[in-house]
């Protein structure tokens, strides 16, 4: 029997599953302060771009399901609208983190990790602030003390995610999952 191709390596589903479990834990712990920017950055650094977008979409969905099913978010139009906005902003944050990773990945990986996180957080908070200004709703949530608290939650979560990833790397997980290309085909 031939060995499984690299795309079926057990460490990839372990990493993805770990991220989803941690996203649910973070949703329960932080509710509306879910560290989506941290997940956007870790996805950009550790997964192929399409997988990073699937991850952030799944993390966002898990957060929304946890919020409405377990944390009793109000079943109101505004709550659904803000939930949708968070999903869009999380995708934007992932795009920005992927862009930064693509520009810096050949250089210092620590610098890249820091820059991807800071860019994802700036995109996340900046886009939410712009939505708040346009809707004239939620502006008090951008007081410096609140933004600092959200930054600290995201930074701590990101650090924890990097440490978990490092532990899985020690077990042999590739630093960035490569796309599986069947024998005889070439990469584009």
C-alpha cells in the first residue's frame, strides 16, 4: 500500500482542529472580544491562502454559533448585522495578513509574524471603526482603553497560537502547508 500523499498528513487536520477548538474556547472566554485578528494572522502564517480563508470563516462561524446558542446573543437585526460585519472584517484581516506574509516571508520569520499580526489587527480595528462611523453605532467601543484591551487579548491569543503551532512543528508539521500536487503534474 502506497503512503498517503502529503495532503493527508495527520498533523494538518490536527492543527486545523486545534485552531477550531481554541476558537470555541476563546469565544466562550471572551464573547464579543473574540481574537479574530489573531486567528487571521496565524492562518496566514501557517496555512495556504485558501485554507487561511476557510479557517477564518469557520472560526467566525463557530464564534457566532457559540454566541447565539450558548452566550445568548440577542436575536435582533443589529446583532446579526454586526456578526456579518465581523465576518467580513475577519476575511479582510486575513487578506492583509496574507499580503504581509507574502512580502516578508523570505526574510526574518519573527519579523514576519509580528508584522502579519499588527497588520491584521490594524485592518480589523480600522475596518470596524469605519463601519461604526458609517453606521453611527458603536463608536464608544473605540475608546483607547477598550482598543488596548482588545489588542492585549489578541496579542495573548496570538502568542498562545504561535506556541501551540511551535509544539506541533516539533512533532514534524511543515511550517507552511504546501498544496498537494499529484505525481506527473507541475505547480503553477
